[in-house]
C-alpha cells in the first residue's frame, strides 16, 4: 500500500511539473502574441486606457471635458470622504466625543443647496457647449449617407464634391479567413475593409446615418463621432479632420452575430488627392452603369457573378459554396437548383430567416442577376440556367 501511495505521489509530481511547464509555455506564447501587435495609428493602441488621440476639434473638446469631469469627481470624492473619515477619527467615542443634538441649521441648509448648484453649473456649462457644437451640422462641405446593413456599411455621397458616388464597405476577406482560422495577424486585424470611406482634410463632413435592417451605430473615436443608425429614421453628425491619415472605428451597437465583423475605415486625404479619387470613382461608376434591358450571354454573366460573389457572399457562404456553421451551403441548395428562378431572386431582394440572410437590394439588377447565375452554374450546380437583369428589375416592382 505504501509503495502504491509513493507511485501516486511521484505521478502527481510529474503531472504538476508538466502542468507548470505547459503554463509557462502558454504564457510565453501569449506574451509573444501580445508583443507582435503594435499601436495602430488612428485606431486602437496596446494597453491604451485613455480616449483615442483626437484629430478633430470636437474630439479634443470631448477629451478635455472628460478630464475636467474626472477632476471634479475626484475633488468631490476627496472632500466627502475626507470629511467623513476625519469626523470618524476626530469624534470617536473612545475620545469621549458626544454627539450634538440639534434640529435645524440654516448654514448647513444654505451650504448643501448652493454647493451642489455651483457644481452642477460648473459641469453643465462646458458640457452644453460641446453637445451643442456636436449637433451643429450646418454649412457642411460634404454630405455623406452611411447606411448600416447586416453586416457592412453603405456610403452615398449626397452633396458636395463626389456627389453621386456610392459603394459598400465590407470586411476584407483575408481578415475574415484569419478569424475563421483563429490566427489573427497585423495591427489592423478585423479593421481592414475593401472600400474605405474617403474624405478631404480640413473640410466639414456631415454624416447622415440610417439602417436597412436593425440598429447599428457609426462610431469613429478619433473624430469624436458616435451616431446610431436606426431603420426608418435619419440621424446626423459631423466632423472636420485636421490630419491626413487612416482612422478606424466599429459598429458600436450590437446588431447580430456578425457584429464583430463590421468595421469602419475612414481615409482622410489632401484636397488634391480627394479630387483624383472622385474622378477615379466616377469613371468606375460609369463603367458599371449597366442597362437592365441588356441581354447577357451565360459565360459573361457567370464571370461577372463570380466577382460579385467574392466581394459580398464568400465571407459567409465560403468560396466553395459549402456554407459555414449555421450558414447554409449554396452548393446543392434546393432554392438554387429550383427551376423557379424567382424564388432565389426574392431571397436576395428581401432576405429570409429574420434577415439571418440579409437583403441585397442595394446591389444593381445586373449584379443580382449575375451572382444568381453564378451560383446556379458553379461547383456541382451545373444547371445551365441564367437570370437576366430585366427579371430582377421586374421582381423589384
């Protein structure tokens, strides 16, 4: 029996040493992983416990207001607890202190009325000034509508230079693959998008927010902007970036299972570079301006659909069409293989399953027709069927 106990003790000792070694190795891996991440200019910083470095006057005012309020709260804390602990120590029973017996004190009544009033005024005046400035969206040089979708942002340039430009900003596919593989890399992990919002420096930019499905929130801490995007409503905010560079934010309203994959990337450029970007985008829009009455051949429509699928669908359904977790596969899908093509058209236009599959009506008729045709003729889905843009246009009505 004693020999058996000794063996058990030795085994336990070895297991303990192995556990300790595993813990040390794990700690080293975590440390190395942490050291591999650096501060992201315009984005989050390593061990950053303060507000994001401001690049707008409003963000600087918010930081000053935040620090000012902290100082006031600290002074109140020290004063209240200082008096309390002093009273407890100075007037303790062991020193023979006897409590006073009184009913009213005019001086005390005046003091605890005036002092809080002064404190509130000291806090309210600068706070009101900053809040009023935050909501003054008049005289904007550029007006942009930001529409939240599950789970991406749509940007439409409504007024100013670049009017008429519109596009979707989606998490970069490489970033999504890193997340799926559990191997994050780079300082901009889950913050890189395919089409960043581009604005000129030192110009007042008005952001109008709304949403297509659920409540989202457009938030860029460096600009001091956080505005909810609510379906059926419009809200607005503004910023004037005083520095050229890349600035990052995220949807800050829980909007569903892909909430973590809805970043915001704003690229602030010089006036000259912005004009060049606008010219380039308008040329792209002109090239994409498809006539919905055009009749397409199958190979051309499939080639177009592959690009649309890679940019918008592959993140969830995967490039091989096999789906991902709760996301249903498109390879062998009943709706894709259904001879009634209108069913798949309506799924893309309206979404389904309580918008687990979101609506894609923001895509053009040609893009929707192309991506449906691509899914009907890819992987094992060799149907030979195609959907013309005119069929999608008719389904919208």
